[in-house]
C-alpha cells in the first residue's frame, strides 16, 4: 500500500495533462471561431481538435489517474469512539409578512 501511495499524486500524469491541454485548445479555437463571425470552418476545426483530445484521453487511460488515499474518519480521534457533532434544533422566530416597498398606493 505504501508503494501505491508513493507513486500516486494529485497532479496526474503528464500524458493526462497533454490530453486535457489539447481539449482546452480545441475549445478555445472553436470559441474564437464563434466570436469572429461565426467562422464555421474555424469552429469545426476546434471541434475536431476536441475530438482528438477525447481520443487521447481514452488512449492514455486518463481515468486510471486515481489518488489512492487511505480512508478518512474526520471525527474519530485516536483511542476514542467519537461520533460527528449533532445538530441542535434552532427555534425559528416568526417571520413578518412580506411587504413590497415603493409600490404602495397612498389613499
């Protein structure tokens, strides 16, 4: 288990970041194509770059970039069996009726 923890990180692999960068670049190209007219060939070129990035995501098996952390129990302290703090019921004060301001008519 320690070997897995040493090999994993929250940063991800470089190949995963390459695929995400390609998709982001394709999205930017398509966005510029829509803002400039729209220029449909530029938009579709951006869409094609996004599809290429999706293929890279699948080829690089990006979804296997998983951080293997030990399970956490945030409310347990060493040697105790503490449970999460309980919510206390709060009595609500009666609310005043809704009144619109500025639209009343004077009589």
